[in-house]
């Protein structure tokens, strides 16, 4: 099985990318996703660590084109993130991006643009919130301005296409190591 080299543990890639309405009667590869979700605690204390294996895996899934799967893993992390915390806002923005990427694959450009806009709104809310020092938290390690700039660039296009999807891990790698 292929294992992401930057993820700790033995998390395999899903056997296929699930696309609602396009994969016929085949369901998503829930068994593989459940392995990643099992790594997520019911509640993180204070913040979501930037190096958490499920977080790194969720971002990598998006970058590999497993958009629906990425959304599923990121939602599990969001559920465990501290209520009212900055990581929760950033995770919600990343979920919107993965969902928008999926909509682009499904050739639903208007829906994707709305979701990119929702992600940008979340990032603006995040930057207006006072930062609490957490050291190795996801928010402190993620290049929020770079993602916001990428979203603004996509929203400035007249028409989005399948090629306009946004890689979350690629933004991280282009700015600073996660």
C-alpha cells in the first residue's frame, strides 16, 4: 500500500477517490478513513497540534485529489478541536476548500466559488481573533495569508475549472515546514 511519506504511522491512501454521483454504487473507502479518524481524540486540549498525523493525512488527501476523503478526516479533527478555538476556524476553512475542490471535480463551478468564498470569510474571522500562544498549534504553523491570497486569486477569475483546485499541503510546503 502507498503510505504518505510525511505521515507518521501506517495510513494507506484510500483505494479510490469517492465522487458523489460519479462513482456509481460504490461507496467511499470508509475502512481506510476510519484508520485516520481513530487517531483523533474526542477533544484536543488547548489546540490541534500541527504535526498530528490525522491532520497531516487530511491535508495530504486533499493534495492527492481525495477531496471528499480529506473533508471527512478534517471534519473529525474539527469536531475534536477546542470550542471557540482558532484551530476550529482554520479547520472549517480547510473543509470548505476540500469541499470546493470536490465541487470543481464535479464541474459545479458556482458551488465551488461559493465555498471558496466561505473559506475566505473563515480566514478573515480567524485573523480578527486574538492569537493565543500555543507553540506548535495548527494555526501558528499554517500560512493563513498564503491561503487567503490563493482563495482571492481563484475568486477573481471569471470562471473556475477543474484545474483551479487548491492544494492545502502545497501552500504549507511553499511557505514553511508544517
